[in-house]
């Protein structure tokens, strides 16, 4: 008898058609790996061959306001100008006495000209009749001082005048920093150093070196309240806070060697 040839189970028999599919899958994987390596090496060569690199740098400093402007006013409304003026004069003298009692220097106080506003008569149809039924007079005060804490305290306690029946209006104090011009120069320098440090971290990966500055552009300054995230395309200048942050941003283009 002729011995039967050993037969492989049909389920385990290699399928000739599977080889092309397997080969094509391995080929695709190989191409992907080669392509990734090419892109990575090409990126490094691109950085080496490119002669410039633009980097954004920034610097932030905390500052405290050193100048305050506080504006306020009193008013009077009476049927005639003389009556309104006499009452306004009394209110003005009381406010001036209040400022003096708080030891505010006369040189720090400015008093504007009196603003006069005629109050017209209006009939039942909402139309002005051409007659004046009263006059409203307003006297404005402005205090400018370097004594931030003192003026802030006085502004807060000025409600004492209102409790006396004085028609006193207090506006929010404005807090400024008078050394901005010098500080701007320092801030740009710090932001440029930050840009250089970032640029060196980038080019060192490719084995290149950061060269001289080819171009420099400064963005608007942002002066905001402490820890604020407020940003404006035109720049911001917060005057409501005593303590502020100032931020400078620059775009520096370096040569790459």
C-alpha cells in the first residue's frame, strides 16, 4: 500500500493570498517609520538652514501707585441765580474747611469755575415753554497728591459731608505711577532677555547657535490690577487699583548660525 501523505488541517494551512496582504501591511509600516524619520531630520535641517528665528519674550513686574487724583463736587439748585450762588458758596466753604481739617495742602487742591445749568420749564406735553424755572450750579474740586494712603482715607470718609446734608459727590480716586517712562525701558530689556533665553533653548536642539538681533518689535504695555488677566489690543492702564502689574511683550528676530 502506498502510505497516505500527511495532510495539514485545513484550518492551519497557510493561505497563499495572505502573504501579499501581510507584506503590504509591513511595507506601509516601514514607509511610515521612514517618513517620520525623514520629517524629523528635515525639521532639524530646516532650522539649521533657516537664517532667522522669531521668538516672543515677556516680562512682568509688580508696581505700586505713587500719585493719586481725587475729584469731587458740590451743587445747588434754586429758583434764581443769586439764591443758588449763595447756597453753593456755603457748601463750597464747608468742603474747603473739611479738606483743611484733614491737613490737605492748599497747593494740592484745585477749584474749577462754577458750572451753570438753567432748568427749563416743561409743559404737560413734554415740550419746553421757553421759561427758566430754576438754576443748577456745580462747583468741582480736584486733589492731586503723592500721599496715596491719606487721600484714599479722606475720600472714603467724605460721606461725613453727606451726613451733614451737604450735596457732596465723590468720584472714584485715580491711582497713577509716575515712573513709567524709565520702567518701560527696563521692561523691554527684561522681555528681550526672556526672548533670547527661549530662542537659545530652541536652536540648541538642532545644534545651531543664536546670533545677533535682526529685528525687534514691541507690543503695547498692559498695566492692570494685581493678578488681573485683563488684556487690551490697545494696551490697558488700570487707574482703579493702587497695586498693579505691568507687562511688556516683544517679538525678537534672531540670526541663526
